[in-house]
C-alpha cells in the first residue's frame, strides 16, 4: 500500500516523503533519482488492491 500511496502522490516533495517514511531527505532523493522509490512496477498485491484480481500463486 505504501508504494501505491507514493505513486498517487508523485508530486510530493522529498521532505514530505521522508517524513511519511521516517527516512532522511537525502535517502528519498537518492531513491527517487535511481528510480527505486516507488518501484516502477506495481507488485501483484498492489494490483489486487486496485483491481480486486487475486494474484495467482507461482508453482
């Protein structure tokens, strides 16, 4: 849910996101620059939360 919330508030400042996550501003800036905050691809569980489609188990 955290990643989904970050995707929905993409215009939030580094300081705002740092406050929300309990991280330093520089950590957030670095992660955004690297493209790892939030991850570029939603997880199966995030997709489930948005669509209601239950993720299939990997066997």
